[in-house]
C-alpha cells in the first residue's frame, strides 16, 4: 500500500508542478511583452515580470550551438530517465526525498516540453539584485520550472545529510546516531 501512496504523492507533486509551470508560461506568452530595461536606470532589488525566451540551457549556455534544441532535448530526456531510476531506489519511502525528486521531475518536464514544442524555454521572472555583482544585474530571467528544480535539488541535498540517508548509503556511524 505504501508503494501506491508514494507513487500518488510523487505524481501529484510532479504533475501539479508541471501544470503550474506550463500554465504560467502560456499566461506569460499572452500577457507579457519583451521589454528591456536600461541597467543604469534600475534600482537594486527590483522584481518584475517580462517575457524572455531562452534557446539554450541555464544562463543561456549553448544557445548558439547548431542543433542545440535537440541536443538539450536529448539531455532532458536522459535526465527524466535518471529521475525514474532515482524513483525506483529505496530512498523513495522517505518523504523529503520523494518531494524533492517530484519537484525536480515537474520542473525538468516543464522545461523539456517547452523546448521540444517551441524550440525554446519561456522565462518571465526577472530580478535585479546587486549592482556590484554582475551576474545578479540582472539575475537571469527564470520561470516556475526553474524554481521547482532549485527547490527539489535543495530537498534532495538536505535529505542527503539526514541520518537515514547516510545509513542507506553505508555510513555505519549514521545508524548509531539515529538510534540514540
């Protein structure tokens, strides 16, 4: 029974995240425009919604590579297979691991579908943080899928430090610490 409960929880989070991502991308495409601000006139800690298209991967990398859309799509499909592999592991019985993996799955699927269908990923959230740190001025525009990916990886990272995870992965000290 726990196996089905775990699957339902995983799918609810992954499909919910994917649906939210796609809905917000369609909303952004219909409601927002691509307008660019002059960086010299923007105040720090500005948050805004603006339409942007990313033909590459994170931070626009590989956007100029011939066939980049298909290369990145194959990488995305490989990532989905890897998520399936991780789902099949015994760690899935732990809630934090299951939630983290489901968030990663929903975000990865959202960006993958966007890339396959449209040849680009739709981004629309933009933040301008610190003028003195160039990568944050502006922070690269992102979307809900990116937030899901970041939150999911954060959950998985936190899980990796839990005594249960360390015990599963063969750290004999972890079991003693968890039992005390």
